[in-house]
C-alpha cells in the first residue's frame, strides 16, 4: 500500500461527498426541466463512478474496510437516488429507511471483507442500522397501518430492554469467543498508516 493510493482514496471520498451533496441539492429544487434532470443525473453518475473506483482501490491496493464502506455507500446511495428520481413512486420521506438498511449491510460487508470474520463492534453497528431501516420501513411504506406514535409508546420501552439484553448476551458470547473482539492491534492495522501522512 502506497501513500499515493491513500491520497487518491481520500480525494475520491472528498469528490464523492461533493457529488452526493450536489445531487441532494438538485433534487430538493422543484424544477423538472431537462437541464435540472441532466445536472441530477450527471452528479449521480460521477458519484457512482467515484464509488466504484474507491472499491477497486480498496479491494486491489489499500485493503481498508473504511474505503470499501465508503465506496459501497456512494454506489448504493447513487443508485437509490437515481431510482427515486426516475421510476420509484416514493418520496425521500418514505424511502429513507432503505438508506439506513443499506448502510448497515455495507458495514457488515466491510467488516467481513477486512477481518474475514464477524467483529462484534461492526456487527452491533451494522445490525442496528439494518434493524432501524426495517423497523421504520414498516411504517414508512405503510406495511403497518397503526400510527407510529401509538406503536412506539408501547414498543419503545420493550425495544430498549431488548437492546440491553442483546448487549449483555454479546458480552457473554465474546468472553468465550475472543475472535469477535475488536482489539487495539486491529485499529493500528486499519489506521496506523494514516498517522505518517499528516
């Protein structure tokens, strides 16, 4: 892994954020002219291309989970914004849980790619985002017809208790399976090379 490939990855991440922000700004402007649609499509296209390049660099050169995660996010978000803008009959207000779901899946994929096993710290985060996307998706897509406020007043405390129990169970599981723990040397492997850059 070279310093040049790290710098290229960081530049790709920066430009991808810019194109993602531009796509969101253009989408928020209520203008269906051909020029506006062209701006939206070109922003999304550049974002997806940058994400694909970032994944290629991550898999082929840097082997960094964070770069793979960002590449997956940029490609996935780009395609979802494209679908929302062209053919899906949903507003962003309805569709946002899918973004959360995809974020959780990207975290899990990146963790397994980097460490070749399930890491507790990434697993809990990924499962949280997936669960949040599925939970809010039930209400956002009107699968559950009951108002969210009514359900949350009953299920909210049960959800908090379930999360606490899950964390306790994970604690006891990691006591028996040390490979699930995210150790300090894993952090150094992932981020140690960046220290010399700055």
